[in-house]
C-alpha cells in the first residue's frame, strides 16, 4: 500500500506540473530568438530617439520600434521571415508629413502590426483616500502631464547589449513649478532571447516573443499632499477586430505574494487565422524601488474608450501606418491608476514603478510553482496516508485480539 500511495502522489504532481507548463507560440515549445538593438538606424542625429529591437528565430522576426518622437511609442511588427529589415527615411520622419517614413522590407512578409502609445500622466488629489480615479471630482485634478512635451535623454547612453535593456528617460520641458527638478519619468525596455522569469517584482514570466516595459516615476515633486497618479495609453487595431480587456486569475501567488490577477489587453478577431499581439501585466505596482509586498500598490484598469473621431497625439504611428490611420484602425485609449484605498500616497517615497509585457502570440501563463505543487501533493496525499496507516493499525489490533481469544484456555 505504501508504494501505491507514492505512485498516486507522483501522478498528482505530474498532472499538476503538466497543467502548469507556460503557454507560448507553438504550444509548449520553448522558442529562442537572437536579439539585437539598433539606435537611430541610418542616422547620426542624437537629438531624437528611435530604438529598434530585432528578435529573430523560428523562421520569423519580431520588430519592436521604440521612439520618443512625439509621445513615447512602441510599434510591434511580426513578419514571417528571418530576413526582414527596418528602413527609416529620416528627412521624411522628422517632417510635418511623416507618412511612410518607417517601413519593413519586404513588406509582403508582414503578418501583423500594432502600436502602443504612452500619452499622458494624470495627477489628482485623493482627499478621501479611496484610490477611486473615476470617482474623483474634476476640481481635484491637476493639469495632466502631456508626454509629447517632455525632453528625453539620449537612449543610446543607457543601451546595454549584454542585459538587453535600454531606458527612455524624460522630464517635463514646460516645468515652471520645478516639479521635475530632481525627478523624471522613465520607460525601461527589456528584451529576451528565451523563456524565463524576472528576478525583480512582480516576477513576470516572459518568452522570446515578448519585451518588458517598466514605467518608473521617481523623484517628481507632487503638486498636493494627497497625490495619486494614473497613466493614459492608446492602442490601435485593424477595424476587422478590436481590443478587449480580460482578467486571468491564479491561486498561486508564490512569485507575487497576495496578487492573484493578471490583466491582458488582446485583439478580438473573429475567425482569425494567425496570432496577434498582446499587452499583459499583473494588477500591482510598487511605491518603492526595492519592490516587495510591503510596497505593493493595487492597479485599477478602466475600459478602453474610442478615439476614432480624433487622434491628437504626435507619434511615429503615422510614419508606419500612414495618413489613413483613423479610417483603417480602431483607436482606443485606456487608463491605469495606481494606489490602494487607505494606503500611502506617492509622496511617502516619491516613487512609482509598474511593469508590463508587450508581445506576439499566446500570452505566457503563470503556472503552479513547484512549491505549490508539492504543498498540494502533501495536502492531498497526507489524509490518504493517514487513512491507510489507520486501517493497518486497526487490522493489526483486530488480528492480535483474535490470537488472544484463540490461545485462551478455560480454567476447570
């Protein structure tokens, strides 16, 4: 019976492990890509930032184009070829009509493309400490920070080809009040050659089909004593489909204690014959650079709203998607606010950090960790072991009683 128990627990562990294998493009296959960084390809102009991240492998290429020309923007372009190249017409890109300035050659190998823009940062006085961004009276809102008006440092000085990281760091160029004298807003970009898990909070699981964006607001002087912040983003998708928000929950919080929810912004294409891009994050930010549970802040996401009537943000999206952007794409804006009711305000540490993945294909899924698998196996197996041991003890006791009765000799 002991062997049977061991086999049962082993089968249980194997079953839980099988359900926990991360999902990636092509099922559970672990894809690897060769990643390269290129700063301002074809230009020696260091006054603007255009960072090209090229990930090649599995017979395909994913191009990520990050830029702070206009608002900070990332283009995601998936091609069914490992030979596709990015071309930039710089004179056109920096002109008033940049349409067609960014292209991928050969163009007929492009299978999917999308963009994500980081447009504004909102600051509001949370006088009742409710962390309710939408329920705040308009009179408690300060003028938003328009990220197209920021001055951005040279990203090439932060580019690290060993760790595959780079930082887009900027400050408000119209900062008459001096709120950015010792502060900045940064978008840290990380690329990956394979599947793994970040060592820093919130320990996001990534694949070679994704990059990570970390939004960091540090040292910025708040304009009030009860300030909280929210980030506005804009996304676009071809009009044959649109983006949808979905929540994915897990019972395993080993890597991010007390956080059980993952949010995903994914395309909703009816009868799609190919994969699309995704934007994925855990519902947590951090109010201190070290991260950790003590500094965790809840993230609240709000439903996308259409911008198809107008698209007021300067960006490199026109350079790639063309002048008919509004006619051919669904353009939507959505907000994420940071903070928890009755929690600390930004001015406690003057820090706010939030991470998300941008990728192509199937979003990675947090699996049951080995620790949780063992705990579940022990929790389910221990009662069975006790039942079997108890049955054996009862059988032994009954057997001994029968022997005692059999050996009994009556006294005449």
